[in-house]
């Protein structure tokens, strides 16, 4: 790891550089706060050792500007005995620690070692987040499964094609997230994204909500009101639960889609529209069409492009990714330290069927986090509904091959205290084979370290 030493005394810089170089650090030096900041702004330093009192910019100013540039930089302050209050104040302002001159080599290496470890952890966290962002996400949607990767490719393909899209999927699968991904990834991203749930608005109000009304159009219409289509001008309107729209309004919606114009309730003229329409349904619209509850011509007008989001039970390989994402999210929200899921707990989550899909998984993780004070979540701590875990066992109640494999892997990792090399030797398989099987079961070596 690279460390930058900032000190106006040449002899002090050289001594510190020799000690830290011998300890394995890649060392940079600067003789002033100004030159030190130049190196910080121009390089990839995550660890800085700086004197507190220097001509020009002092250590406090270096700290302030370095953290403004990169909040993850770890700054250790060097101070004389008489300026300890200044060093304490620096810690309040974000410094990692301070060293009081004169200090021993062992003390220096201990403090810098701890700061370097924190910097490494933050760097690893950044790397993992970037990897997830690049490989498994699209505009805040997470998914490593083949099905979700296909959806990401479709979104990328259609986002700038200004045609209607129909998104289908069970409740809780993330239909609105996909609609937002299409909008915010498109040329319309600077325009508004307006969502309306067609099943949540009373039938006598939905026409006014969608198309707007003029003053006096009906009792209570004390002033003119632009509808959702007008509000979405130059952007995207998202019509959720489109199957719940009354037949009488389906005729008006079809006309709006065909003519690209809207007329307010009680109005006498039409307003030109520049709006992309994305609709979503958790029902089978073909059934509603057969029962004369949904217009076939409207269906074809909406279904220019179609996206089906699979239920979570059909893409179980996404569960570990989503579970850990929600765990980080709620640890941050509730101010909890890093909490982990045990491999056994993760196995339970992977074998639950999630009638509420991703939304239910998020809810389970949030409730679990609220109700536990432990750092490692075991199966008994999971806030899962009772008797709902899928138990993949054949007749006779014997354990399945995946169950036996998981037990062998976890036993070996426990025995080796998280050492993949030793666990592989115990199992008589190669390092790479063990890594593959650990990834398959969502196992992590850190969960077994003592």
C-alpha cells in the first residue's frame, strides 16, 4: 500500500520513509502541506502520515482538504507533546489517530498498520461495490442470474427506442425499478418520471388523475389541474397495474397513445404530448382480454416491447447478492456495525419460496436486523414465516447431495478456520474446485475465521 509522509523536516521524512519502506509500504514524501496535497490530488494515496505543525498549510488543513477530496483517506497526525489538544481535535475532524513525538518504531508501525488495514478494508469494499455495479446491476437493479442479465441486455437495447413497453411480473419483483432503469438510462433521463398505480385510485377519480381537468369540470373542481400525462411531458409515464384500468378509460388511453394528444376533463381543446409510456401488470392480461375486461387493441398498443421479470424463487442464485445488499443497506440505516449472515442462514434464505418476491426478502432482512444484536446471523434469528422453508429432500427424508456437499464444505471450513487451502486439503480437492463450490453455496471464508 502507498503511504504519503508530509513533514517539513528532511531528516524526519527520511527516517520515517526508511522504516515504512522496510515494513513493505510504497512511500511518497512531501516537505510541505501544499506539496503533500498536490500528491494526494494527483495520486492514489489512501494513507497519509503528516506533521501537525508546519509552515504554510498545517496538518489540520491537510486533513480537511484530503478528506474533502476522498473521505476514505486515513490520516495519522504527528504532534509534539505540547500540541496534543490539536491532535485530539484532528481526530474529531476525521483523523484516524495521532502519534506523540518522540515515538518508538514499534508504536509507529502499530498505528500505521491499523490505519493501513482500515484503508485496505475500505478499498476492498469499494472494489466489491464497483464489481457488483459493473457485473450484476443496472440502474439500482441487482441480479447475477442468467434471467436478470438478459433483462439488463433488453433494457440496454430498448431504452432509447421511443416505444411503449409492457412489464409483467408478480408483485414485489421490481417492475417499477425496471421502468425507472429504462427512463434514467434513456435520452429522456432529464425529463420527469411520473408513476401512477391504476389499481389504487378510485374509478371516479382516475380519469381526472390521468388526463387532468378544467376548473368547474365537476363538483369540487375549484381550479384547473394538469393530469399525469401532462406532468410527464418530455419524460416517461409509468402506468402500474394497467389491468385494473376501467374499460371506459381504456378507450381514452388508446386514443392518447394513437394521437399523442390529451384532452382534460371538461376541456375543449387538445394538448400535444411528448411522453413515453411504460405499463406494468401482475396479472395475465390475456385472461382479462378473454373475459372482456381488457381491450385487445390497447394490449397490442402497449405491448410493443415486453419484459417479464421472473419471481425470486426462479432465480435463487440472486438471493445471496440481494440479501447481502439489503444487509449493508439496513446496517447503514440503523447505525449498526458490520453484521454477517452465516452460511446456514444464507442456505435457509435460498430455500424459501418468497411469495412476496424481492420486496419480501428486503422486509425479512430488515426485521431480522432490527431484532438481533449479534454480529453473525444464524438460521434461528431469521425472521422467516414459520414452516415455509423449502426442504429439498427425497422420499424417505434422506439428505440430498447438495445438502451433504454443503455440510462437508462448512465442516472443512470450520476445521481450517476459514483457510481455503487447508479446507481443500481436508476435502482432498483443489483450491480452485473448493472456491467454485463455495461460490455455488454462497460460502465466504471470513465467516469461519475465529
